[in-house]
C-alpha cells in the first residue's frame, strides 16, 4: 500500500491503478520512455514510485516526493484537501502526454464529422493517426481511443457519423430489470389445487405479461387466468391486462384463478369473452333500482363466473378462512341452489353433510365485492339473486384480463362457522421450488461484467 499524506487517498488510488496497468508499469519501471528534459519531473517521480512498488523498495518518502511534485506543477492539488480521483487521473495522463512528447490530447480538435468531408475517407483509420502521424506519445497510443457515434434517420435512412477522441469513459451499470413476485395458483386439478410459485416479473411490464407467465407455470391457457389481490379480509381488486406491474401484489397477496371450461355440451350460451364486446339488447345493464325479475324478462339465462371467498365476523372485523372458490352457475339460479352449490364446494371442509332448508334462515350472507363502494348484499328473498342489477354492472365493469367475472364474499357469523368448520384458517398452500429460488436470486446484490457495461453503453437507442 501507499502511505496517506493527508487526504491523498485519491492520488494513491490512481497510482495503484496505473501501477497495475501492465503496459504502462513496464514502460515506467524499466525506464523505457524518452522524456523531454527537466520538464518531465512528474513522469520521473511517478516512474520511481511505480518501480519501487514492483521491487518492494517503497518508502513513504517516495510518495511524499511525488505529492510535492504534483503540487508544484498543479495548484489545484496543493494542500491537504480532498479531490476527485478521476479528475486527477485525467490531469496525470495529460501531464505524462506532454512530458513524453506531442501535443496534449485535451488540446486536439475533434475528428472529421463525415467520412470524405476533408477529401479522404475516415473509414478504417483513426483521425488522430491521420492528423499526427509523428510524435504520437505512449499515452495517446495506449490510453486514447476514438468513439464513433452513428445517427440514422428513421424516415430517409440517411446516416451521419461523428468521431470523438477520448481518454476515459463513464460506463453505466446495468440494473436489475425484474423483481420477485409470488403468485398463488388456484387450479381446477384436484391433486394440485393450490400452489404458490415464484416469478421474476419485469419492473416495467404489464399485467398481460404476468398472465402469460402464470399460464406457463400452471400449464394452462392465458385466457383461463384471472388475477386478483386477496387480502386476509377478502378480495381487494382484479387486475386488468393494461395495468402496469409496478404495484401488482403489493396491496395484498396475488392469486391466479384458473377458470373452468367455458361451457359443457347442452349448456346455455356463456357470457361474452370481453367486457367491451357488444351485447344483445337483452344483456344491457339495468338502472340501480331495477328488480332481478327484470333481468329474467330480458333473457338472462347464461352462465356466470363467480370468484368467492369465505369470511367470518362483521363489518371491518372480517377474517378470511378456507380456500377461495371458482364457480360457474346459471344466472337465473335461486338462493337455495346458490347456497347448496357453495356448500358443495366446501364439502371437504365441513364436519358432515349440511342440508339446506328452504324455509329456514340462511347460513350466511353474500356480499358483492368490487373496486367501488358501497358493495351491496344479495337478498335471500330474491328468487334470482344473481340477476341483481349490481351483478350486471360488475360484469360490464370487469376489466379486460381473463373472462368477465363477479367477486362475491360469503360472510359467516362466528357461531355457525365454528359449528360447521371448527377452527379452520386460510387454505394450505404448497410452495414450489421457484419461490425459494427467486427470493434467493433477488436478495443477492446484482452483479455484472465489464463487457455488459460496454454493451449497455453502446446500445442503440431511439432519440
């Protein structure tokens, strides 16, 4: 190491870098340079210092003398103030260039802007070589390079080139372009129903790209995937394809629901594939004060896709339990049929079979969950609860990102929940190996090679 002589760390760092630059260290240490008389004091002292480092004859006196010579020839580096290492490196290279002959690189003019402008072609030759065929110093030949910048017009395809000599380049460091995101897949397969996967999602991507990644992980079709944020209290929101991925999964854990097949043979016509698609006259939404029977008069006999989650408690003190569900039901289904269908999906969690009494009180309440407030409850007295105008509005407002759907929250009171389900909590989810791998990969400090920095620096960009 080199002794610090009062904030000379910037100077020591540059000397160490130049000492470990093999061509220059060899020239200086072996004295293979021709200096221009007594003016070359800086180069002579630097050569003595580098020679001492390589022969292990270094003493603090040598670096102190080097500092004094630098201060003598440059007032900006006098005293014990801190300085920028790159600024000192450029000054030192410029000083060595003057000591070893030829004009200073900093005083040289820019190269020709266009090949052939000066009557000769610049292709295949450096403008510096053409301008200074003689007296080119060691610093020029080893530390100076030429940068060609090409600009191409996208309309006429005319290309213009500029050539600039340089001594240093400030390279950008490639930043990580992805982040780790865990997504819980809710699949239709009974053997592999719930699985959490880890994905490396692009920072500047869209939800449509995330749906494609989820579909590949789950080996399903992208159009079968619905992405929604599900918090410990229930549904927060569904994600549309055009949304940015920046905030996806930050408000609540992200779930990807695989929808069942569109319809089976003999089933009525399913809902439109896109919320923006044209609908027949009988499918247009009703005003808020309309009755569900009005929907039936308009021919609401299609099947409707439902996302459900079960909660216990009241008001703001809701807590989700059990797995989220995906159902596909007739829109004209009765309350009793809807209640029995939900219980059938929860059969594996129930202590025994539960019979629904048509005249008895309902076991739970059903609330429509949406991105807007307030969220209405479906009425048990309504003969066709899914024909409520709010359901129609939810389908119309369903964002483009998977098939149109409605999110429902099933609210149980504590006594009924404990009696039927016991102390069951949220669903048990299996973590895929990708969860650990992505977390591990994104926790590590990103690394890059010098070649990758150069590739990013020279990457073509749209002006």
